[in-house]
C-alpha cells in the first residue's frame, strides 16, 4: 500500500512519489477520496503508489496558477529540484461552480424548469474561467518538462451527478456545507427536488463536456476521466450509500469510480495492473 503525501509531509526514507496531484476535495476529503483509493488499491503498482498532493479543501482551479494562493506550491514542485514526476492528476471545477453560485440567475422564483434557473452569461463565464485555469495549469506542467523526450500523462477527472439534499460535512466540531442547496436557496430556486437535480445535471454535463473534455485530444497525453452516471442519485432511495453528502462520494462510491473509470485510463501506463 502506498501513501498520499499531504503538504508538509516529508518523504519517508527510501520512498519517492511518482505522481503530483493538484486539486480540490475529491482528492482531499478526509480518509476517503480518489487518491487514497488509488494508493490503497490492490491493483496499483508499487512504483506508482506514492502521490504528492498540493492544494487544499475548497480550492478553485485558478488558485493553482498565476497569482493564486497555491500557485507557489505548484511552482515549487515543478521546479528543477523536484520535477521528476512520471504522471499528474488534476481535480477541479467543483469548488469553482459552488463559489460562482452554480451559475444561477439572481432570482429563480417561479422557474418551471431547470434550464429556467441557469444564467446563460453566468454559465459561460464559469466555464471560461475553469477552462482558462485548467489550460494554464496544463501549460505550466508541460513547460516544466519541455526539455524531456517523454511527455508525461496528465489525468483530469470530471464529476458525477450530485443530489442537492442539504447534507454537509461534519467531523467533530468542524462543519461545512451544505453547498448546493444553500446556493439554490439563496437564489430562490423552487423546493422541487427533480428540478434541483436537473440543474445539477445540466451544470455537471456542461462542466464535463465544455470545460474538461476538450483538453483530451489524441496524442497530447491529457486524459479526461468521465465519471458521470456511475453513482446513484435522487430519486433512487439508495443514493446515500454512494454519497456521504451533497458533494462527496462515500468510500464505496469513490472505489466504484476508480475501478470503473480510472483503472482503464491508468493501466496502459503501468500505474495499475
């Protein structure tokens, strides 16, 4: 079993990290996340089982580039002293969408459909910001390795369809969220769960299709991992077995996403068996 090295963790003697991961809470969620699933999985190669992680819970993609609050950490690990990673993982856009109020119209009172609630200009601006930041991050990785003969693979994951059911995260005295229902309540979205789930379906589809997937072009070694439709969601009464709250899968949910969608993309590189 490998290890996720969080900021401040020192490499254990004789160990090295093959991957640099940059991203939001699907890489950070306590004890159960995509990276912890990867390093603990029985099919993960010993040579690829240690991952260095930068960023933090709640981070947006723009925080990792330019003058972003974690851009210095990224530059540090991409500097000549450390740029010996063989693969990269990027997780982002979820927090961008939440902080952008899900691209909802200012007042959705009386909306008859999910599409009625979304602000076309706001959605376009959200997608532009995500695409711009992701492109800059990919560029920075490529620039750090521009003199190498081998192009390292970059894996960018998307998100599945969440249920805005007002469940947040709580661990002892620490509590955050809910995120989706809170944003919808603030914009007067009708208390209609099918409509609210429809909003999230439209938004998740657009994030995946318009902001993330376009970077996956044959030959450029950027691999978009599509997770949509893997986990259960409302109205399936068992969806809470797949989602621990509005935004984060359970350990079983993360494992299902990893096994169904990550393993096929990682296997050609020997990262998993």
